[in-house]
C-alpha cells in the first residue's frame, strides 16, 4: 500500500509530542523517540533514557489496529521500568477499516493516561506513552507487556472457549470485582473531574452504529434468516433454542425492541446510579489473572477501546456475554449480587439488585437485536458448508475466531431471551412505561 501521501509523524492532541504514525516510522526513530515519549508521559526520568531496542515483533491479534512487541534496554535499569513492552497503532492509512476502528482508540488513549493517577483503583498495564491525533485518526499506545503463563500470571484465555476455563466462577468473580471497582471509584470522584469532559454521557447522541441499524422490514428479513439458519443447523444450538415455537415467539417479540428502542434506552440511562465509567467488553480474553497472597484470584483488565460512561448492566453483559450458558444460568444472579456489593463498597451508590437484573435484561435485548442478528450470515460467509459441521466443537468452528464467536454470542443472547422470559417481560415493561408517560 502506498503511504507516501500520508503523514509519517503527527503532534499529539493530549501531550503535545510529535509521534510516528506507523510501526515502520517508529522503528526508524528508535530509542531516541521512545526516550522522549516516556519522559513526556512521566514514566522515565530526565536522567535516564532508552539506549536500545533488543527485539521487536509485530503481533497479529484483534481487529482494531496494528500491534508491536518490543524489548528495550535502559541506561539505568530499574525494577519500576519494564523492558518488555506492547505497542498499538490504528490501522494503516488507506486501510478501508481505519475510519471505523481508529476513533475507538481515542478513549482508550485517554484512559491509559488517566491510569497514571496514584492509587488507581484497578490493575491495568502500566502506561509508558499514549497520545492521539484526531485530525488524522492517528494514535500510539505503549504499555507494559503482560507475560501470560509466566510466574504467577495464568495463561491467556480465548474468547468463547470457557469450556476450557479452569474454575470459571472464580474468574468471573475476579472480573466482577474489577468492573465494580472502576465504576465505584468513578462515583466517588477519585478519578478526577476530567471524566465528564473526557467521557461525557449523552446516550441520545449515539452514532448510527450504536443503535439498532435496521428498518422494520430489514429486521423481519434478519429474523426470517435466523429461523431458517437454526432450522438448517440444529446441531449448533441447544435443543430448547432450536425449538420452532421458541424461534417463532422470539421473531414476534423482537420488533418491539426496535419500535421502542428510545423508551428502553431512556430507562437504562435516566438514573445516574446505574451509569458509570466502564469497560465495555471485559471478557476473559481482555484480562489477565493471578492469585494474591491470600490465594484469591484477581484480574487486571486490558483493551479499553470504547471505554466510557454507560449503563452498568450493559457493561456487565459485555463481561458475561461469552460465558457458557449453563454457567450463566447457575451463577449470573450471584455475580449480580457481587457487583452491587462491590460497587457500593468502592464508593458507588446502593442499588437494588432486582432493578439491576431488569436493566440487564433490557440491555441484552437492545444489544442482541443490534449486534447479533447478522451472526448467521457472518458464520455462513466464513463456513460455506455449515450444514456439515458436527457441532460447536467441530474444528471448523473452533479454529475460526469469527465463526466461533458469532455462534456462541448468538447462542448466549437467545438463551438469555428464553430463560429470562423476555416474551413476557418486554410487553409488561413497555406497557408500564407507556402508562407513565
């Protein structure tokens, strides 16, 4: 790709330091840039510098941008300075997905700088440099590299493969505590007064991509496609979800979510007790785990793209949406109670767990209709012979990230609808809301 007409360097909007716009440009600038950048971020003292890049490797994972692993050497080594680093850039200039994914990095950049606060309430990778240039959609994030599977840190876990996760309950309890901690700290004001400026909460100003992106006719087409897909591939779904009667009821009720989306969103966002700064996708693959001196499992959180103020139940679903359905049926209620307890313990308001559970169901309804009805077509695009796949554990599904994730997230959404009795809940909720207006 010809990038000669695009800037090789831009000046960051937040720290005011010129920074390279690509991996290649950063490598050219080498230790001199890293020294200046780390000093600008307050990570490196004026009496110290980066003297060498000893190893580098581009890292291919996720879809938002390009990643680089660096091993560096300091003139004055210190236990406080990590030599193994992780770098993230947006996708390259000219990449058709750059405009879609690049804006998601700006809130992550702001959060990385925020995490430098003393006594930050949760564990995140140490920030060495972070800045963004909005005019060009360029950004650079440099953090410590998490050493999965080394020392006390557990190996990394893949999304939508919780059937391989040892002791899932302990892991989701750790995630819940971490999520509640950042939410509670926001409510106390411990994160400073810049939160409202950096992460304003205006749910009415959502972009088209954040809303249900279908007309009624398009939604009905998606629902018919879904019913046909489930009928053709029953081996991919639990028996209770492939039942034609359930799929028909779901198809009849789902349009109510589109019709009353604004009413539901207003309910979810009108009570500030249920809105806080949150990680929107705290699955196990966006975390790392270790046991503390008491033997309790703890979690640090990664990948803060799209971090912002949001309904806490929406963020809670972002955390559990890739778990196993039987696990959620057994433990979701306990995790909601734990979240409410930890939220208050870390400075948040006392909230009613039953109300939180209602928020969760409504958030699932909106998010599922907005995001999961394209899953069948995406899966079939990945696997044209989907009817011959034996089950969700078939290597053709298991080894294809997009197909595996779309299938499992769809299954979780449908299972939540079925077990949560959404077909009764949604009409009752809407009737009550309409009566109040």
